[in-house]
């Protein structure tokens, strides 16, 4: 049984134990190579007819010019506490950058339900457990400063 690559058909021989000779297969491969070369020449001629695109243009999938992206604005800040220079993509009016420029956060403390229950049930030791189960975060930027043990 031989599969013909050109017609995708199966050719059955009377005697399956005798494969075709090497010369026969090589002759078939030679004709396929000539056909592939003519196909390549045709495709290069078609590519030569495409419109030319300037070399600095970014092209998308369909050979259309893609819009050039604008470079992001980088803001430079000075941390007042540490004195280090910080480069960020966030604008100066962003809440995180306001906290960085002032050098402090506005703390908001929330106590967990387990800490409150422990403070009620095991008073006065439960007060210490309530302080361990607290969550401190900044009101302005939302940064979690202390997550507590149970958080």
C-alpha cells in the first residue's frame, strides 16, 4: 500500500511485500521539487506586487500600519522620610502619591469579629487578643499597614 502525496489516494499493490524501487521514488521526489520551486517563484512575484511599507512603521497582522504608541509619562518624586528618588507612572494627584509626598498615611483601624468576641468572653485577657486581631489601613490610598494575626 502506497499513499500518493499529490492526489492523497492510497494505491494498493498486488504484492505488498515488494515496495517500489529507490529509483522510482527518487524520480517522484525530483518532480515534486521542481513543482515546489515553480510555486516559490510564483509567490515571490506576488510578494513583489504588494505595496511598500516605510521601514520605521510597525505592521499589524494584515500588513496595515499600526498606530504608534505614545510613551508613558514618568513622574519623579522625592520621598521626604528617606530622601530617595522615586520614579512612578502614577500622577501627583493619585492617592498613593499624595501619601508618599506627605510621608504619612491616614490610619483607619478595624477590629475583627474574633477579637471582639474574645474581648467579651475572656475579659481582661481578651482585650489583648482583640488588639492582635486588628487591621490597620490608610483611609486615603487603601494600603494595608497592619493585617493582624487573623487576617
